[in-house]
C-alpha cells in the first residue's frame, strides 16, 4: 500500500478506537513527581530549575494580578514542549499537528483573557478597539478592523503552531526519503543529504521548543492587556 507524506498527521487508531487520548496523557507520565525530601535526584533538580527559569521569563511582563495564571500557563508550556519533542521520535504521532487540538487550546484561554478584561476593566478593554486620536470618519472602520484582529487571535495561535510543526515534519520526511533513494545511486550525495537531515532535525528540536514558548508567551501578552 502506497502511503502519502500526509499520512503521518492522521490520528492513529486501534480497533477503531482513536489513540490521540493516549498520546495526550503520555507526557504526564514522563515527568518525575515532586519529592518531599530536602535532597532530590538530579532529574528532579533539573526539572525544578527549568520550571523556575520558564516562570521568570513568562511572568516578567505580567502584573501581580496575572501571576495567579502561572499554575495554568507553566504546565501548558511543559505539556506542549513534551508533545512537540516526542513527535520528533520515529514512528510517533504529534497531536499538536492537529489544528483542531491547537484551536481547542487557544480559544478557551484567549476567551478567558477577554472575559477577565471585560469584568475587571471594561472601559480599557473596549478602548483597545479604538486608538486614541482617531478621526471621526474612520471610527466605524477602525472598530471593525480591531474587532476582527481581536477575534482572529486564537486562530493565529493555533495555525502558527500547526503550520510550523507540520512544515518541519514534512521537510524531514522529504529529505529522509531522498537520502534513502540516493544511497544506491549516488552515495556521496546521500551522505551530504543525511548531514542536512541531521542539521534539520536539530533545528526542528529548537522549533518544537520555541513554538511552545511562543504559544504561551502570546497568551501572557493577551492576558497582560486585560489584567
């Protein structure tokens, strides 16, 4: 059976049962559980240091009122990093290449930031729809434009994460296929292609981390506007 390059993005199933739920719960098993002991192992100490650095980076632009969101944003970022990184392993499925999943994560969180702004400071939240000093004839047009730009934010969050991961996976598969085809024909070119594949894989590891960071960072910026 001939497989398409896009078959790697289809949700796996076993006996007709989708396995995406198993793929989403796997990262929760990989993280070591915190210990009540004063001295912890190296893995737990490295995890705590990593979480502390992430917390400083993400919460620095937020006011004190937004720090209560750390309990949601930090685990979300670790969850996305783990999903993206595990998806780079051979014969694995990356749930974050599914636009439905990313939109499902982006829309509720974005909507929560908007509702918080409407509840805490409705005047300032509505004032973002109209820049100061706007000429009177342009007011209706700018309100419509700013409203559209506000509503498109969760779509941009989901599409950005999906597009970057999908493009990287496709590129890796294309170059890997070319390397295998070129081995019996032109071994020297195949070795060069394999080197490019190795460099691209390292780049995709960085992309997996950066895209998870950008996803959560943009949420913090949206939150800062409304806190």
